[in-house]
C-alpha cells in the first residue's frame, strides 16, 4: 500500500485550480464494471477499473479516460463525472448506468437548476458527446474542469461550463 499526502489548493474564486489546462479526454476500451457486480455507490477503495482505464491512455497524451458501460452508453471518467451541453441543456449519464453519484456532480446539477439551465440525465451514446457544444468533468479535486480535447479533437470551453464553474467557485467561497 502506498499513501501520499499533499495539500491541495483551496479552490473557490480566490484559490488556484489543481489543473493547469482543460482536460484531454480519451474514450477507452475498458468498460465500467456493471453496478450489479460492484455497486458504484459503494466506496470500497477498489480503483482497479479506473487504473485499467488509465492504462489505456498510454501514448494518447490524454489525462483522463472516458469509460462506457458494458452495453456501450457513456458512463464516467476514470476519476470524474461527465457532463455535456446539447441544445442549451445540461446532460449527464444517469446513475443507473453504474456510475459513482459524486458529491460535486450533485452540486453542479443543483447549481444548473438554480440558474434555470435545463437538466437531463439519461443513457447517451458517444455520438451525442461528440456532437455536444460543451463538455466538462467534475470531481472533488478538479471541481468543474472543462474538456479541451476529446478523442483527439480540440474543443472550446463554452458559456454554460464557465458559468457553472464560476457558480461552483462562489459556493466554495461561501462555505469556506
């Protein structure tokens, strides 16, 4: 067992992000372990699925792996939850595909609703993500991290992503 302890930036509007650029994401062959095999909501500290997915990134230049469920629908990143904007609505895979219902994911969904951004969860195929106008990831460390490259294709950081990131940072400021 290896344990690494290091402080992270505070976050919020006054803090520095832990990432230095938008994420470079690559879809990988590794599939998300089905929820009936290992429940995603169970915090078992078994990171084998994510480790295998990240091994698939070797030679791609990507810093996050995108996993699909066994039937092929989008699931989550190796260490993150996935969001995309399509037709002005914020979309994210539903928890019934077997993804971890992250705390930051839930906060972003709440913030979007407060901002009157339509929200939809569901089962999406990769083509929906490729056609999306914006893509971003969330986790407790990255907070809201835009995707700057997806499967080798450069992407712009969009207005919904920027607004949600700012709102998330403001919430961090209020709480800390």
